């Protein structure tokens, strides 16, 4: 696995696909579950490009569907690694709709996902550091540290409530 620091720009990914009738509910709006699936894939691709390792999804932060995406529209997903921890990393995925005839774009969802690097035996593997290039990227990574702490607190509360 690569160990040299890499910039987020190297793994940033954009996925575009057309919304087909099979992906939609009776109103002709894309299914929430389909959007969640695409978010997972877009996030995973950026993280794979960063780590070049096997990964599992550990967490998806809360998700809103701000506007419907209609059959015939394009769905655009942009993913970018925001921060790298030790064996895990956070990626942001933003989702847009684009009307094919007008080009009108709207932000429809934004999600933060955490992936964990693993090997074929299921052992955690360290992920390559992120080369932070701008003040804006530094801020984004600092914010990610706060989200990570909140996630791990939530996880430990869930585990406690299960016991
Ligand atoms: C995610 C998973 C690997 C974490 O394993 P674990 O033994 O509970 O966690 P560990 O304490 O070893 O932590 C490993 C890393 O994951 C992070 N992590 C674990 N649970 C997390 C959560 N709920 N949210 C965010 N990060 C989490 C830890 O912070 C740690 O990161 P770090 O090394 O960068 O500090 C494990 O719970 C798992 O395999 N879950 C199922 C994953 C899955 O099936 N996903 C869907 C298909 S890909």
C-alpha cells in the first residue's frame, strides 16, 4: 500500500448518471435507497483512490434529501477525502441534480462517510496521510476531527445501550 501523503485532488471523483424509470418511485423521483447506494459508491471510489487498499464503510452521517431528482435528470455525485486519521478516513459526498434540457443544477444531498482500511484477513491497515494544500482544506480537516469524535461517542452510546 502507498504510504506517501497524497492531496485530496488526486482522489477526488465525480460520478454522473441518468435517472432511469427503474430507479424511481411512482412519482418519478429517484429512490432514497438508490441515492444512498450511489453515495456509498462515490465515497468508496475516492477513498480507494487515496488508499489503494481494501475498505469497509464504518459510518454514514445523517443524510437529507433536499429536492427530488426526477426521472430523466442527471444525478451527479462529487466525492473528496476531507481528513485521514489512522486506519480510517472521512470523505464528503455532495449530490446534485441536473435537468438535461436546461442544465439547471441543484444541491440535493451532502453526506460524510467514514471508511476503514482492512487487509484480506480483516486486520485494520494504516491509510496514507492526506497532503493538506490550502487553508480551506485545513479547516475542513479540523471540522472532520470534531465529527469523528461525535461519531465515536455515538458508537459507544449505541454499544452501551446494547449491553
Ligand atoms: C468498521 C469496523 C472495521 C470497525 O471495527 P472496530 O473493531 O469496531 O473498530 P476499531 O476500534 O478497530 O477502529 C478502527 C478504526 O475505525 C474507526 N471506527 C470504528 N467505528 C467507527 C464508526 N462507527 N464511525 C467512525 N469511525 C469508526 C476507528 O476510529 C478507527 O479509526 P482510526 O484507526 O483511524 O482511529 C467494524 O465495525 C466492521 O467491520 N463493521 C462492518 C463494516 C461493514 O460491513 N460495512 C458495510 C460493507 S463495506
